[in-house]
């Protein structure tokens, strides 16, 4: 069986079409690699782990932000069309410039350990942390930083705001809900546009790590901001 | 010669760290915290920040905290590691590893890592192959990701520059001292020359030399090849670890790791007759014997016709129940569901051996991570000598932290003590010529710069993939779990023929994010490493750990030796060095 795969080529500003033989279990990235090896090796594409762990190979597949390494060919009936993530500046073909996300992380107030654990000589025997307290932050630590939620977010996609986007709220929440972190980040989130989010949950839908971004990260953070402002 | 080279950007730093995985990040943190005079530190990585192969580490980090089994201590960890490395590992390195691993784990906690916990609020530790006690601290089966994230948080807090998607292609030395490196910035297509006083190589292994591997696509051994090129000594190159359990199906994920954590949590191996075959091979330890033993057992079961439909064996954890599996092995649950339509809470997995780790690598000073080149340090998988002939699960995450830190520490000491200014590479005619040559070497792969190949523009530009495929399948078939002089010499022949064809390879496109060009660079590097691995494997006429020779199936006392590879007068020279005698103290520990 063959499948038509169309890939965006930035220099020509159009899609280039290829016919790729399909094997059972094949994912979109397999097809792209096949194209590189058999038809056109100049297509710029970013990848790394090919196992849905690193989050490098995000693209818009038939209009939806997805990981190429995790999207099964047999999950799509129509021809497959691969575009770069729209919200980023294009570097070449499917590769986009995500360097802004690094800058946002740099600005974000990082993890700071609570005072009773900050003593350098404290042994683990005294550093008791319980499973029940860990679970909440662990959900956000599943984030593979694949940028898909940012691409799906209509606040970022369609409006010019300073909203840092779901991925960065998840990161912030992973600090905030860490039981041994002492820092307060509501000012950071408030200044960086979290209120623009109107909880349409698109980010949750596209998250390949199945993090309940809106319900568990964004809404609780918004509530914390409101609590503080009311007080 | 012209004074300026086109498209060449020059950057200055004190310390250059090549590799953005766990070892590189940990090295950067330590180098930064110990620097004086505001020494500058740059990390370069060929992938984006936080995407390095460390994210793939699953099962956990080995450290004898004794949080679950209170009998555990560094001595038992030492003895496990040394014995399972079949007495080839460097005992000084092992001693450092096992003594410092607990500190590094606690430190991760202080960086914000959240390990799975015991009821008492201590760190949960799981059983793993050939570890005497429950020793692996873990975060489900995503331990590596947590490690890379918290290290990244620490890097972000410091004034450390991170240059991503910059592939270093050559390191420069002058009078046996490191002076800089050159690389290709993928996003702009520009060449970048980095003048520096010291380099820490933390560029990972070379699993992608093989067709079936658990390694990321970027694990192509660039660091090893670059170090070899400038005369750096490599050790134990023949020691390639096959992980017993990789996915065998579907084809696209063949080789993808199935964590040892599954067996650690109670998973069992079965053949097509539903026999728990490890009884035959290792009645005491069963599924939790060392990786080389379990991998050979699986290999053998498949060879004698007891394999499954897709040439593997079965791994079954379904008896542990759905909620346990989803909590302790979420990534595995997901991986099989998404890629193979298998629900591991109900169904058996099909697994088979996959290339996982390279015990061999750059020979370093056991305590300081220094190599035989002044100012060149190495840590993590790219370095060799620690794990000997077989690596225990969880020891590599300990390795990247313990020796990453040490590389950073001793590298900063080195630059603090050697207060020379950066060497201006461009002012030295000979070195400038070397830079020109390096740029030409890379540009030569582009049909853009060649008149001849313009004619056959559409035919020849994909040959590189055929050659890469040939190299990888040759390694798969001839330099595998069980080797012989015949198979190894056969591989050598193929590699030499590929080397000859390499000269004529051309690809289309420019230097900007060109996958075809990167494939050429990968092939050239991999050929160099393959040559070292195969020749060392031919030399070692015995079987030890991961290196099993069908023509020399026994372990020989005479072979308590390391094989050192070094480039001399443009060819590979092998030297044998006796494994150092253990100190009395450590001998006693082994005897106990």
C-alpha cells in the first residue's frame, strides 16, 4: 500500500508530494525518513529520540499539531500533509525557531528549596517527602516540552499578547506544586498573560504526554492569582 | 591566503562543553560554581536544550542509599559493579562512582527532583539486574527526563550560554593543548569557530552504529571520532552492550528500549512454548541476571527456534495488575499501546536484544576525567573504562552525574591554574589552514560545490543512505552479541569498501539544516569508530561480559587487560595495558 505524503518546502513556499510505501505500524516520521533516504535528502526536519520522549519532531499534520514520531500513518485516512508549527518563525521547511521558549524559561523564577531542607548538610533521613505530595507535581514533570500546546493555543495563534502559553504554565506549576519549593510565582504568571487563557482546553487535547494542562495547571494557577488579588 | 573565511563566525570562551545531556549539564554547573575571574562557559549541543539522549533513560539511578534495603552500602555496590564488569573496569573509577552516587542523588532532590517515595517518605528504590539490593532510585520509568529537567533548571539560573543545534565537527589542539573547535550551526548554515582553553566532551555514545538500537537518532559517536582524530586514547572499544529487551515490532520502533524496570518490578521472560527459559541459563538470578547473560539467553532462545512471531521472546508483567503497571511503568504502558496496539496490563510484550550502551570510550584519568590531551576532559558515555565489560543498569545515570561533576570541577581547576589567554587560532597560519581544510571537507559533500556531480544531480545524492544502511546492517550482523574472527573480518572488509566510496559522495542542498549533509558527517565518524570496535574485538581472543567470541568462548585470565586504541601516523594502533591490581582494602571487600 502506498500513501501520499505532502511536505512543506519553505524555499519554494509550496508542498512537495511523495508516494511512500507503507508498512504496518509505521508513523509519520518513518515516512519522512523514507522520503529523505529515497527521494529528497534536502528536506529540513528536526528529530531526535523517535520515541515520543524528547518532543523535537512536532509539526502540523493535516492541520493539527502532533509529534511525527507518535502519529501512526493508519490513523489518518486522507493524504498526509505536513507543515511546520505555525506560531514560530520558520527556519527551513518543517524546522522552526523555538529559541524564545528558552528565553522565557530563563525569566521564570526557578525552583527554590524550602528553608528546612536548604541546609547543605541535611541528610535524606531528615528530608521526608511523601508520595501523596509528590504526585501532583509529577504530572507536570511528564511534560516533554514539544511546543504542541503552544501551537494549539488560540491566544498565541491568533492574538498578539504577552501570554507565555500552556507549556510554560505547566513548567511554572511543576515548581509551584513541588512540595519542597518555597517560591511564589503568581506575579510572574500574572505579568505574563495567564489571564488571557479562556480555558478552551485545546492545549490539553494536543498534549502527547496526556497532561491535563488546563484543569490541573492553568486553572489552579489562575485561582491562586485571584485569591491573592482578593485578599 | 585570504584573511577572512566566508561564513565563519568566531566565538571566544574559556570552557567549551560539547553535549547537552546529563553529563554536559552537570559539568557546566560544577565548572561555573568553581570558576574564577568570571570564566565563560558555553554548552553546545547538536539538538535543542533538554532533548539529549538522557531523556530516554528509564529505570533509575543506582545509588546505595539503603532507603529500601538497609543492608546496602557502597561496598556492595562496588563489588556488584566490579564483578559484573568482569574485572575489567577501572577500580578507582568504580570506587568514586559508588561512593559519590548517593550524594548526587540527594543533590538532585535539592535541585527539585521528585523521586518516587516509600511509605516512610524516603526515596523508593527498585530491584535491577545483578544489583544485590534494591538500589535504583526512580521516577516511574522516566528518570532520565527528570534528571535533565532539574539540571537544566540549574543551568538556567547561572550565566551559562547554551548554543543549540550547533554540530561540532572538529577539535583543534596546539602542542598537545586544546585551543578550540569548529562546528556547523544548523539553523544558519554558518561555520562557527570557538576559541577556548579547555573542552569537556560529554557527547554520548554511538548506538546508531547499529541498525537495532535503543539510542536516539543523534547518538552517532561524533565525540569519539573527533577525540580519536586528535590522538586521544580510547579504551575497551569492543565492549558494546546489548540490552536484553528492546521492542521487536513494529519495524519503525524496532530496538526501542523496554526498561529493565519491568523485570525489576516482577516481569518474567517466556519463550514460544510458554517456558520461563531463564531457569536454564541462570536458575538463581533468573530474569534479573546481568544484561550480557540475559541478552545472550534471549539471543540463544531465538536462534534455537523458540522465538516469537516477530523474532523475539515474550515479556510478561500483566500479573501485577493494571493500576500497579500504570503507576510504576507509565511510559512502557503508553509505548506499547501507541506503537504496537498492545495493552501490557493484559497482554505479553514481544522483546529482543538491542544495542544500548558503549562501555568503551575515551580513556580518562580516573579521578579528574582528564584525557591524554591537555585541556580535554571527558565524562558520561563518551568516556570509557568505568563499566568494564558490562554495565549494570542504573550505573550510567550515576556515571553522568558523578563524572560530569568531576569533569566540570577539574576542568575549572585546569583553567584556573593555566592562566594563558585564548590562543588566537586565526593568527596561526598552520591552524588557519586546518580550519580551511575542515570547511572544505564539509563543503566537499555538497554537489553545489562540485562541477562533476551536477551532471548526475538526481542519481548520486542519496548514495550516502545506502552506505549508512550497509554499515549499520553489517554491524548488526557481524559485530553482534556473538562474534567470531570470521564475522569481524568480514565486517572490516565492508567498512573499508564503504570508506573508499565515501570520497565520491555528494548530496544536494546547502549547509543549512541539511539532513543529507549530516548523514555524510555521521557516516564518516561512524566508520572511524566501527574500525576501532572491530579491530579491538578481533584482538580480544576471549569472551568477557558483552564481548562473546564463538571461536574463543571462555574467559581467559591472561586477558585481564584493556585494549587502547590510538591514531598514529594516520592509522589505528592497538596497545594492551594490564588492568591495575586492586588495593588490599578493595580486595577484601570483593572477598566478603
